[in-house]
């Protein structure tokens, strides 16, 4: 129920809500890229944009039907499509991958192990003592 001095907003079609959320996501990405290129920071612009999005979502606390969350849910529903370019790149450069297979596998295993340790430490630090 809305307060008496504010009229109720009409419901918008799902496609408009999705596009509105997508524009917010792309806007944060663009601002991140702009900050990185302007300040010459050695961090990817997408990471800076994601950090800005995180701060914005924490400050704003959008509801479950917000446009940004709707767009994120829509993108996550089709996440497997985002792996197609990577697969095409691997097939296109198969000779390079074959020549450098040992360093690639070593880097994959090392990054997996480091990620596993970092996640384990993070969970240990975030869980209350009685749940450990």
C-alpha cells in the first residue's frame, strides 16, 4: 500500500523492466571502464564497475522485483551462452593450446588450489565460532 500522497505506479511489462535493469548493469560497467581509463588504474574496468554495482546495491537495497535483479536473473538463466566465445577461441587456437598444454594445465591447477584455500579461509573467518 502506498502512502496517500503518492500515486501507485503502474506495472511495467517484463521486457521493459529487463531492459531497464540491463541499462543499469551496462551503466556501471561503463563507469568502471571510464574510471580505469581516466585514472590509469591497473585493474579491469569491469571489476571497478562490479564494485560500484555492489556498493550501489548495498546502499539502495532493491526489492526482489527490482529491474537490476530482474536483468541479472535473466542473464544468469542463459549463462551457458556466454561460454560459446571461449569454446570457439579454444578451437580456433587449438595448435597453441596443444603446444603449451603443460603450462596451461599447471596454471589451471595452481589457480584452482589457491582459490580453494582462499574460499576455505574466508568461510572459516565468516562463520561464527560455534558453527565451526
